[in-house]
C-alpha cells in the first residue's frame, strides 16, 4: 500500500501528499488526482519547500534528501546524500531552510542538527551527536 502519510506541501496548483512509500499529487483547486511520482522513498519524512518553490524530502532509510524542482514538478533527483551511504547525512528525519538559505538537517542517528550551505554540498556546522 501507500504507507502512512508523512507530510504534505503545496506548490503552485499542486498538493503533494508524501507517504512512506510514494508521493501522490493532486490539483489544489479541484482535489483531482494528477499522478503518482516515480520516486519511491524508503522512509520519507517531513517535506519542505525552498524559497524558489522546490520541494525537498528527507528519506531516512536511504540517507538522502530528494528534490522535486518547481520548474519540472513531475521529476525528482537526489539533492543531498548518497543511497546507502550515511557519511554525508545520516537518517535525515526533518529539514528546514534558514533566512540565509542554509539547509538545516535533523538526523535521527546520531541525534544531531547539521547545517549545510544553500547548495547542500558544504557542511557549515553541526550540533549534538
């Protein structure tokens, strides 16, 4: 099945419902189903929207954060991390963006907050763990 609903976000006229195992997209105005994205998160968690309207979705089972770009809302890619490799990010369960565009990633194990620059490639700081 779809698994538990983990979060939802709205970008433009689309509602993204993030389940543990898939992402369903609906029209914001009519609530009609649009599509199921090919992305199959292992354990997706709380999605968030960047200031540019891109959606970032942490997947703690695979140690990655996926990106659904506003410019192409039916596509996705790995934005941060590498599937199966927890050396970059480890069990990400939540993320946010600060006023400077830096990406804050809350990791489940070890319990820590890691801050990356806006590209997601350079670690700025970490707390806890």
